[in-house]
């Protein structure tokens, strides 16, 4: 577009949520620009890496409903691009047998019409002898859960966005946003005008939103991603039928999840679903030794099939966490053409196709396809404080 043109929408942030939003806007025929502060591809945010768990096993009905469509949109993206982004592996949700949480998960999966199996402690031990948990622990099996190939998913969304007429400009950081009927977005290189803007800035969202009068309870945390070497290569691999796992409230009230050996051959991905609070521009300047120490103890206790002295490979990721761990999907309280997608709390990747659809609808002034009550900004404030 020419320098004087006005876009229908500008999306700030080219992670999976921003890329999905831009993808839906372009498919709807909207002239759309996506801005990314770092050169693409990059590993500084929350969307990089090879793999993410996808599942319908959620205790909240609203996520179950959204996941039904998310699977369909991922499948459609595969058809559009000829790229495989999903591998079915199954998932076991591990916890004390008879716990209300496991019961809610079982009910949620069954309500989505998918295969679900409740494993008693005896069945759990017989089915997964390579794991070691207390004798009173059982599991719920989600038969359609599996792995999303994260980098491939992100690339596919961006490729289809461009194919549908969208523009991506990376290495261009937003430095100012000026509301109005027409919004002006200033970057390190130039200014743009747009009828609506969608902010999907991940851990940088809190600082970008403050000049707009929004001080949201968003906490960026650094996640240590560990890959642990198998003692006997292949036993815990996806090709051998080993599923993804999640133990509920495993350490410090946080879950521990694992993905079968695939990304790095002979290494199982086992991760604590929390970490130290950080400034995203200085994410390596924190002490996360307690995470590693906790995980060494955990892996030795529950995964006897891997070498538990230390992970063979370590990487990092960033979550941006809300107090209730539900997303923020909303418009600005005063400017309805400023749309916010934030606080995905470490479980947003799988839902990105539906998140992008909803945010694109808000940016077009349409009624959203889903009830956004659980995701409204208002839940954090009294009405008078906005």
C-alpha cells in the first residue's frame, strides 16, 4: 500500500495469536499489515520451537467449545498449505484417582464427542510401566490430543496471510499508538494509519498498553524447557506410541507436562508449567535454579526411563500469565477499534485459530462467535477504575 493509504487493520506482533488474527482478517478481504519488532523468524517470544500439546481435555466448557473449532481450522490450514501441523499421540492427564479435577476433564472430553478413557490406578500402572507415580494415582486419556508442530504452524499462518494479500514488516518496533476514528501507529521506521489495530504483543503487551491507560495484571515468566535423554532410545517416543502427559498440580501448585521423544531424537520434553517473573527484554538475567532442581527431582522420581541428573538440552520460552490463567480477548474500554489479545498463560497456542477468528471479528466491529465473558478486561477491575 502507498504511504498515505489507510489499512483496514494493523496487527501488532507476529506470534501465533497475531499471525492467526492477521490470517483471518486477510481471508475476510481486509487490507491488513502485521508488524513484528524482531526480524523473522525469531526465538525471543512465546511461539517458537518445534512442538506444543493440543487437547480437548479442559475442565472449562468454554475452552472445550473453542477447541472443537480449533481442530477444524488447523486441519483446514493443513489443506491450504499442504503442510502437516498436527500429529495425534493421545494424552494422559495424571492425578489422584477420584479427584474432582479428573472427573471434570473426563466429562469435558466426552461432551466434545471424543474418545475418552478413565484409567484406574491399576490400569494406569499396567498401561504405562515406564512411568512411576503413587499407587493411588490414575489418569484420563484424551484420544485426539497430540502435538502441534509450532514453527510449521506459525509459518503456515504467515504464508497464507501473505497469499491472501496481507503484508508483514518485521524488524519494525511499535513506538507509539494514537487512538481515534483512524488510529495512527508509529514505529521505529515510519507511521501507519488504520481503521482498527489488534495488539498481540505477548510479554511486551503490559508496557505497550500502559500509555493507553490500561494497567493489566499480566506477568511474564520464563519457562525452562528441558529435553531429557532416554536410557533406551525409542521407548518413550511418539513412534512407539508413548503419549503426551500432564500431571496436575505437580510442583508448587503447577502442572508438569511431557511430550514424547520426537523433536530431538532420544530426548523426552519434560517441562514445569511455571517459572520466575521476568522483564522480557532481560529474560536471562534471573535465577531459575529452583526450576531445574525441582525438575531433576521430579524426573528421577517419575520418569525412570530417562537420565535424570540434568536435561541434555535446555531452551527457554516466555508465558504471559493472568491471575485466573484465562486469556484477555477484548476491546479497549474507551476505543472499540483497539483490540487486545494477551495473557495466554502458557496454553494459548492450541487455541490460536479460534483466538485469531474472534480478534479479527472484534477488529471488524462484528459480534464475536463466542461468549467472551471469561476473557473480558472488566473482570480485573471495578467499573469505576476503568
